[in-house]
C-alpha cells in the first residue's frame, strides 16, 4: 500500500512537471514569455515582437531572415530552450551541419 501511494505521488509529480515545460510559440508569446527563454532579453524580445506585428512568422527560416541576431546557432539555442514557430522546433539543415563538422575537424 505504501509503495503504491509513493508510485502514484511520483507519477503525479512527473505529470505536473511535464505540463509546466510546455513550448512557447513565437507567434503567440508575450514579451515576458519570450524573455523566459534562455538567451532572450528585452532587446531581442522587442525585435521579435516588432517583426511579428508586421506579420506572423511562417517558419524558422522566416524568423532568421527577419529578426536581426537570430541565425542557425541562436535558433538552435532558443529552440532547445522551448521556443517554437507554429509548433515546430528548429532543425538545422543537414548540409550546414555537415559543413560545420568538417570545418571544425580541420582546425588544429
């Protein structure tokens, strides 16, 4: 009986922790929600919101094209932190990843 209660409590704790780690969509997030993503401060959230006012972001490529300071490395960091674009996480193109790996392997 005690073990069953402990397991039930553990399952409930895990379920509640999982719900709190929900993704933050760039097209729906407030400034405070954007700033809760590691690496996004007031200046970056302002640039994101300014571009979003013009039109919603279509995908990660659109974000990287329109928001100064967001390129592949930054997009990867923000996506890992929970930021999504229309529910999609960022995935670097395979060719860019392979090129970066070759470049870093050639350095002494």
